[in-house]
C-alpha cells in the first residue's frame, strides 16, 4: 500500500492465554513439527484435517488415525500486514489460510512472499519453511512460502 494512503490500524496479538496438556494428537503434531514433518488426523468419514484435531470438526467423533502429509498446499485467502516486533517473519507478510494437500479445511499461519503482496493469489502453491532450531512448538513451522522461488 502506498505510504500516502491512509489505513485503519489496530494492535493484534495471537495467543492462547491458558495452559493444557497437549495429549496424543496435538503432541504428535508438535513432535512432527520438531522433525520437519506435517501430521494430520483422519476422521471416520475418511477425510484428513490439518492441523490435526482430537475430534472431527464436522461430526464431533474422535479422529481415528494420525497421518503424515507433505508440507505443501495452496493459499485460499489472506490478509496483508505490516511487520511488527514479535511477528514470525522479519518483513511485511500475510496471515493466510493454507489448504494443505490432501486435507480438508485450512491451516492458519504466516505467509512470506518477500514483502511483495502482489505475489499472492488464491491457489498460490506454498511449502512450509522450518525453523533452524526446533523445539516441538508451532514456531517450528516459521511460515509458508511460495513453493517455487522466483529468480
């Protein structure tokens, strides 16, 4: 957005201000992130959800199996944001809904397109960018980025 265009701004912080044990489903998901693997959960309807949930978001029944997925997908929608201290990417980026290949629904996470919002479009193929040092937490998947880097 050009600097001379006025926009509405509001502070934001994405957090979960409570503590809980992660259990076998989320624990396996976080352990997978530590190992640069993306894990989803199979429902008894035969679909996969990623990030995995303990219960099928459609039926409410327990998920039945954890499945490794390729850490790639496509952008469904996004919103562009200016970089702020503490953001997962060190420049302007997008918060995006990523449709992980083979899974239903979307994965909400940061999308880094090298500070250029014009590169984003619905269907943009993306891949996971992993942290150099991983600890078994969401930050191990730093962000999503275009699958094929432009030269």
